[in-house]
């Protein structure tokens, strides 16, 4: 069952999400519901981090893989065709989301169980349950970005 329909994240919003995540070279970003892979690609290009996307839809996975290959980013960016509830997030430094409120709520126990203290969750437009955001940015094209620092969200 999908946690959100596919809606492209505007490039400006994706860039701001990466900036707010404070992503560093060598870190690992997971984008859950990666869609066309634009956030993954931007993360690798702008921060030097590696990025892993997880996407259910075949057509979006193929579109993302094609763009990753075209940009020669295969060493730092990959897209997994599958359900993000089945992906191990323990190596994540940053997890990005553009799901619905209910999707975030369904995912919250997995994030709490698998992410280590100091990891960050950056959500586009939708809060994560009752977590307290460390950053709320709402000055971009009518979008809101929430950043949560694991270990500090309660």
C-alpha cells in the first residue's frame, strides 16, 4: 500500500531539504518514496554524499535509473525498486520524506527503531507524528520543510 501519490518535489524545495539536512561528503541519505530520483541526484551532486532511493513504481524507478546513468552517478546514487518498510535504515545519516501525514505516522516506528541518535529526518510538507521539529522552514513557494534530529524529537 502506498503512503503517498507521486508528486514531484520542486527543485528549489529539494535543494533546501538537502541544505537543511546539513549533508556532508561521505554521509548516506535515504529518500523513501524517491519518485524520479531528483532529490537523490541533487544530494550527490551538491553535497558529495551517497544517496539511496526506494520507490515502488516501476516507471519511476526506470526514469530515475536512466537519469542516474546519464549523469554518471552510479557509484554514489542507487535506486531500489521495492517497499521502504523492507529497507534497513541503520546506516542512514539522513532520511528524506515526501509522504502524507498518515504515511509518516506509519513509518515513524521504523524510523524510531532503526535510526541512530544524531541522524536527521527531513520531511516535505508533512509532520512526523508528535515529534518536535528542530527546524521548520516555510519560506519557499508555499512549502514547509520539517527537520527532526533523532534523539531530540520528543
